C-alpha cells in the first residue's frame, strides 16, 4: 500500500525545497487530512503552492475497496472517511484550488489481475462533471463555486486566460443537464480504457453541448443544430 506517511514525507521535502529555491509548485491529487495540514501551513508561511484533488477522492474511501476490486486501485489510494471529509472541506474553503479527473485509463491486461498486481488508474474524464455535481449537492456547495473549481481555478493555476464567461474571452462553453441519469458502462464511456471505480453505478448530470473557441464540437441537444 501507499500510507499517508508517503504523502506527508514527500510534502515536507517539497516545501523545504521551495523555501530554499523560491520555486512555485502545484501539488496533484491531495489525498489525506495530514497532507492538508501541511499545505495550510505552507500557505501561511507564504509559499507559492497550489493543489488539486482527484474527483473520486471526494467520494470513495478505503472500505469501498471491498473485496479488493482492481477497478478500485488508484494512485494515491482511497483513504479513511476523515480524509475524505477533510478533502471536501478544503476544496470548499479554497485550501485546495481545483478538481481534476485523474483520467489514467488502463487496458484489460493490466487491470484484470489480483488487486496487488493490477495497475493503478481509472477512466475519469466523463465522470468529472457528475461527480463534481454530486460533491456540490452532498456538501451543499453553491453550483457556481463547484464549476469554478473545474474551470477558472485550474486556468489560474496554469496561468492561462480561460475558464471565464466575459466579453472578449474565448467561447469555450458547455451546456449540461443537471437531471440526466446514466449508468457507467462500456457504451457510456468513450475512452478505450473502460475501468473505473464507478462501473455499473448510476450518476446524475451529463454534458449535452460543447463549444471550443465558438465552434460546436459536441451536440447532444439537437443533431441538426450548428
């Protein structure tokens, strides 16, 4: 396994190097309450650090692994309930800046093995929106804040002008249905890697239309619309 100590030791090292060099750092996929305490302290010390959380870590915990289903093997691993609650709170308060999909598809040969031998990873891109909406609903978070963690905040971390609706901004937009219920299975996932902890589960919320720089690239609202 990968204990919480693996995260905290790595964070101690990163923060010491930041103090020595003045570097700016983004931390990917925070997973523990202990790690979040170190992140808060680093921020208070004035370090230029940002962080994200994988969307599935906002929901699943160690006991969800059950009988060691290889689909549940991700990196970092699912941790205790207190860690999940700490992640949810930190995301809402802004200690964690952004939500990521942790989209790391794994093929059948690497996943259909005993849990300890299976490759870590899952297909998460298509689950990013519904699982974010699920977090917002369960945590009573305003929808605008939840979308901010998916759009403007990641763009800010990357230092790019994106993720906002404003005059002169690129028309990168999506329209989603808050009530569309769908089941995660082979036909609903477009990634070649079909393995996910949410296999067979029903989710709520789905993208219906996407514009990139004003050009329609996905349209499930009206097949004839342009």
